[in-house]
């Protein structure tokens, strides 16, 4: 009986903690949104963050795209086993790269790179009182630290993903020519057969939502870091885990709300 | 004038401020002494609105800090310099940029005027040649001086020092003490200094307040404190392990533990 | 440092935006800046054609469908943008047809005289041309494999008429030969069924129009059934029943496959034409039988008629074998 009570109590505490956490996150987002208004206070910092979170993330994004493209081409030709004309390799590579793999794989990789980076940096600033110092100098940490990062993430993720789409399709094309004896024309025919601008649009919007979520979670976890090196480490871990989960959730969300029901 | 009136603050179960009341008048240098973890930092963090009290008021120039709208709070902060315990320099920026941060935010001065002010201010703390260096390249004492420079660059009316000499060798401590006195004399700032270094307290303070169990145990001039009859004050200022009657003393109230709670929740060092 | 940053970020942002936009345009084959001219065609029905579908002249891509508008007068106007230097035929018409089994359509611009010799198509073109307003060129939408079965239906009708004659008089030898013929036909149809079944497995997408086909086949089946009933009475071997079963089986198969069948492929038309020619052949043979030469004794005693029938069957068999041997040539390759 006592054990059951313990379990119920523990569950209650857990639920309460989660709800509180959600409330705090909501207030955090509200604060960040309010801080966005004062453009002057954060925009000068945005380019630095765009460089660090975006431009510097390009290589990893492109590396992923290259391998994804190659693997997809080979995977497609293997799956078709002669029953489906080979030029559908192009179709499959185009569709999967633009709709799903470029945004999600890049997003997951950047969740590690960007999310952990932000959480660790802001976490360190928090535990060494640099965030407090900012406040005493009349800086709003939300405007000064959070908004530029979230802005940079939301803007740069789609760009990285867009370039990854191009590179991924290019890699798939090279793999098709090199390994599958497919001609450029055939590959292109397949890629173009079902291509619509929506594919790219969908992928980019998804990427923007990932960028938004990853940077926001990184900032939130970082600014809430407590207690020295361990706290910073925990914040970084939590940021990566939450970001990755959020990416998958958002992926499903977009698929259900936007992709689903389109002909 | 900075005025704490019956301030209560608890972190969870732990009461840190328990009816804290203290006035700091213009031109004064009030030193708050007390055990580690007694709530000294918490008290001054309330002044700049980094923490909000559970109960009570904190007034700066007759403005009630906890109820100030955000915009006015930021305006107020521009008049208060805060020197952090570990300097809390922005380690991604050069020393020059660190010092210029507050000035840039205020936006009253041109870039060249800011550069000039930064130079002057660093000279004031005897660090004329470090502008292009990064915080990691400096020693602890130098960093504290940069922290002071950053706080005074805005020529604030008040400066709050959070354990400015903790962790420094006696000579460097003396240099910092000198610096604090110089700031008061040259710039006419009102200062609040938190320390548990009594030598420093006597040197710098015009008045000393002892914080014990969440409230002010005794406040008075340096002389009054030195001649205090209060056993707990005496124990602290003489740095003994026991009370005068030979009885072993350890702070009993929660929140006043010497060892525990070096770091409070809320990010503030207590 | 700061300015270098801004420069690199700006470069990457602008570079990627340009790259992504160009990539998207290139994939959708939109033309940038090249000169184009518009051609408008008038249709009664545009089937499944959509904006962006290819416009083809003599099998070469020449442009894209720019817009499809429903006119108040009941016509559908299709605007196509073609490359500037493309020359249209002197008397052009536009024919819409499927270009793949996935519902992708294309518009083919061709000489009026080269338009498919199909009554429906010709009628559509004639009606469209008759409106004659503006400079819209006449357009028609190609029919689909329903046609194939219509021909088969006609043949079935002919057969039933022949069978009527058979009923008039019948001798043993004629019956034996007829039996032989019927057996051949039965074998052939069984083979057809197998072919259809095997081919239907490689067809993944099939069109809704075949629903109509099934109806036609059923009607055919009924007609043939009537014939069979009559023939049956004299042959009493039940082969016709077997044929009918086979035909029924085949139509079942088609019905099953027809679930996915979207639309008949334009390229299937080629196959269809071959089948049509065979069937026309059959038509003419049966026609001969039907015409006065068609007294029973004459048919029985004139070996050429029978041989013609036999040749027709072997021709069909060859076609079936051919289709089976090179299914891609007739089906898969064209379908995709």
C-alpha cells in the first residue's frame, strides 16, 4: 500500500515538474519573443551567430548529404531489382532527399553540433555569472544571447539544408552514373518526373522549424544550467536529447499537417 | 541611497534573507560581512534586480526595484556598477570590448569617445596595456581589476563589490582595496562591499554591517564594530573557531551553514 | 574580424539562396529568360492534363502547358508556351494523351492529317475547328484502351452473325473443322489469359477507364455466350463454354487489375494498333464468311477461308508469344 502511495506521489511530482517545466519554457519563449522587438539590441550579434551556427555547420551538412545521396541511389537500384525502370532512382533520390533526409539528417547532426554548442556556451556564461553581468550592464540576455542564436538557427538551417539537397542529389547522380550505368539524362528524367517546387519548399520550412527548435532548446537549457561544470555538461546533454526528439516530433507534425492530404 | 526594508528571500526550504534591513547613504562605503553562504551576495543581487524578494522592499533612489518596469530597471542598472566575485568577464571578447560593453549599450558616446573612456578607465585600475588581450590571458587579480573597470566605465553612482578580494594574495588584495578607495575618492561613488576579509573591511569601509542568520546582526562604524560586545560579531571579526565562552559555535539556522550552500539556486552565489 | 564575418555570412547566405532557387527552377525545367511564344488550343475535354505538362512536337519536347482555362462557352482553352524558334505544322492540331501510366499527360502538336484515325478524335477536332474563333488551334483528347475492347466487341458481333449461318446447315466435316478452329481459339484464349495474367503482374498502375472495358467485355461475353449456346447445341463438346470461361476469367483478371489502372498509356496505343490490325484481319475474314460467300458448304469446301481463319489464329498466337517474349517492348517500357 505504502509502495503504491509512493509510486503515485512520485508520478504526481514528476507530472507537476513537467508542467512547471512547460510553463517555464513558455515564459522563456514569450520573453524571447518580446526581446525580438528591439532589433537594434540583437541584430548586430546575429551575423556572428550565423557564422558560428550556420556557415561553420555547412561542412558537416554537406558531408552527410554526399553520403546520403550515394547510399540512396544504390539503395533504390537494389530495391527496384529490375521490376521498376532504373531511372526511378532519380525520382527516389530527389523525393527522399528534399522531403525528408536532407532536413532530418542535417537537423539531427546540427542538433548535436549547434544545440550542444549553444547550451554549453550559455551554460558556462550562466554559471560564471556572465549572464548576470550582462544584466547589470543593462543588457537583456534574451535579446542579446537568445534572439540572435534563434534567428541565426532559423535562417541558416534552411540554407544548409537547401545546399545539402543540391549536393545530395548531385551525389546521387554521380553514384548513378558511376555505379549503376545510368545516364545523366535518365537520372534527370526520373528526378524531374515527379518534382514539384513544393518538395523543396516543404524541406526548407521543416528545416527552419528544426533550426528554431534546436537553437531555442539550446538557449533554454543553457541559460538554466546550474552548478558548475557538471551543470553545463547536463545542459548540453539535455539540449541535444531534447533537440533530437523535437526534430522527430516536428517532422511527424509537418508530415501530418502539411504533407498529409496533399495529392 | 540604497535601502533594504524587511527583505525575505528563501530558496526552497532554505531561508537566506529573513527580515534583512539596511540603509546605505550617498558617499558611504558600507561593508557587509558574514559567513560564506550567509546571504550577502543575495542581498546585493536584489539591488540590481537579479533576484526578486519574497517579501519586503528594496529602494534605490526612492525607486522600488522589484516593482520597476523592465525599461526603468535597465535605466537604473546603468547607474549601478556590479563587480562580480570571479569578475565574470565575457571571455569571448577582448578586455577593451568588455569594458566598453556598458557604454555601447547606453549609446550616448561615439566609438572614439568610448575608446577614450575605456583607456581612461583601464588606466584608473592600473591596467593600461591589456585592451587587446582576452580574459583567459590575465591573472585572477588583473581580471578583478578589469571587472572593476567594467563596472566604473559607466561612471555609476553606486558600485556593488561581491567579494572583491577573495582568493587573492595579501598584496593583490591590498591593491584592490586601494582601488576601491580610489574609486570612492576620485569618482565619488557610493559603494557596498561584500567580504569576509576583515583587513579589507576595516580598510575600505566607512560602516560595517554583519549579516547573520538572514538579518543584520550589528551595523556601525569600523570602530564600533571593532569594539563590539556581541560574541558572534567578536568571533567573526577575530576569526576564532569558538565563541568567547569557549563553547564551540556553528551557525545553526538553515541558510547560515558555513560549509553547505556555497552556491544557491537562482544562479546567485550566496 | 567582425567585418570579415559579415562578408562570409553574406556570401554564404546569398550564395545558398541563389543556388537553391536555381536548383529548384532547373529541376522543374522552368526556362529563364529564353524567348517563348504562346499557342492556344481549344478542347472539349482535357482529361488529366495539368499546367506544367510537356508539349511535344514529333516526339521532341518543345514547351510546357502554361494555363488551362474553362471558357464560358464550354470550351477549355489550353495555353502552351513553346520555344521561340519552333515551327508549327501548317495545319496544326493538338492531341492530349497520357505519357505514362502514372497519370502524367502530354500535349502533342501535329499536322491535322497525322491525327489519329479515330472517329471520336476526328469528331472532337472537327467540332473544335468549327468554332473557328480567335487563333486557337483545334484540340482533341485521345481515347484509351477502351477502344481495343470495342473492336473486340464488334468482332464478337460478327462471330455471332456467322454462327447464325452455321445454324442453318452443318455437316460433320464442317463441324470437325469448326471444332478444330474452336479448340485453337480456346487454346489461344487460354494463352491470352495467361499472358494477361503474367503481364498484369508487372503492371503496377492501371487506369480507371478499364472499368468501362470490363463492361464492354461483359457485353461481349453475353453476346458470345448467345453464340456459344447455339454452337454448343451442334458441337456438344462444350469448348465454347471453355472459351467463355476463359474470357470470363480474363475479364475477371482485367477487373482485378483495373483497380489500379489509372489511364491507358499513350504508348499502349501502339500495342493496341497491332492488336487492332490483327483484329481487323479477323474482322475481314469473318466479314467474308458473313457475306454471301458465307453459305456453310462454301465455307467448309473453300479451304482458303478456313486457312485464313487458321492463319489469323496463328498470327494472334505469334503476337501473344511476341508480347510474352518482349513484354517491355509492348508494355512495361512504354508504361513507364
